[in-house]
C-alpha cells in the first residue's frame, strides 16, 4: 500500500501519531532488535512512513502487528554438525538450527518469550540456552561461534516475563491487578510491591507466565485501563 504526498500533507498528524503509537507498543513489550522496514513490507507497505500513516489513520490495528510478531518464523537449517539431538525428553517448542528434539533451556537473564527474536547458545553437554537476540550476555559473548539460529515452535506452553506496573496508590489496586491477571488465566510466579516515601505511589513488579507477546500486550492494556495506573510494561531481566 502506498500513501501519496497529497495524502501525507493532509493527514500528517496521523503519520506522526501512528509512529508514536508503534514505538510506544514496541517499547512497552520490550521488543528487541526489529527491522521496521521489513515489518512494513510484511504488511504490504513500501516504507515505514506508510506503515505509520496506516496505524495513525486506523487502517492497521496495533493488535495485528503484535500478533504478527508473535508468529514463529521459519528458519533455515545451518551448521547442523555443531549440535547433536539430545536423548532427554523435550517439549519441542523451540527449534535450534532448524532441528527439533534438542535439549533447550530458556535463559533467566533476558527471559525471552514467543514473539521475541531469539538465538541459541551452545553449552557443553546441555544442548542450547535460548536468549533474546539483544541480550547483553549474547552481545558481549567471548565465544560468538557458539551462537546459533533458533526459532519458536507452536506448542501451547508458557514463558516467564517480568512486568513493572506503576500506580498512584489506592485501596484495592493490588486486588484489581491480580484479578485481571487471573481472568487472563496467567500464572504469577513472583510478586513484589514497593512504595515511595510518602506512600502515595506504588511499583508492582511481577513475573508472569505468558504464552506469547500477544497475550502479554492484552493483559498490559487491561491493567493500564484501571483507575490510578500510570503505566504497565515489560522489563528486561
């Protein structure tokens, strides 16, 4: 799809607003490295600017973009001789080097979730540890030859994601937040509440077990609609 210069001149605010909306959602979900040019092409747009206009004008919903990011991408097998299939049972949810049935562990440092771009890090005798592609431990690795391609599968399992919720304190706020999380059938594995000195503002940090970033986006949106909530967003581990 192409928006001509006349359209852009008339609807300039929509383009600016659309880009702001996109950036806000990607930041809220802590999406790592992402080619906006490729994202635009995936939706049939010539440029990122056209993509932004479509979002701002309401022609393309952010929910569609989030769902698109959550879909597993097909990866081509590569350097298969670097790793052998594990004899241990695996759930088959992650493909390393295009192969399933390989022992994998999700890295605790960056807590990748389906929809994030990921890589595998070959470990001695333990298969591969899966990291976000922008994880500092991957970017600063002293053995880059151990970093290999990885992709998400489609089996319905959950992954831990850290979330920070900032709010002006009020009675029942923790109950309301936990009620939404429960309604989304999301499990909470860790919960911490901190107050500022005059006890007027609260910071809730929780670890949620989500299926993918589509589910994460939905629950964050619902939480942000609660009274007194300033914002709710994913944080990197």
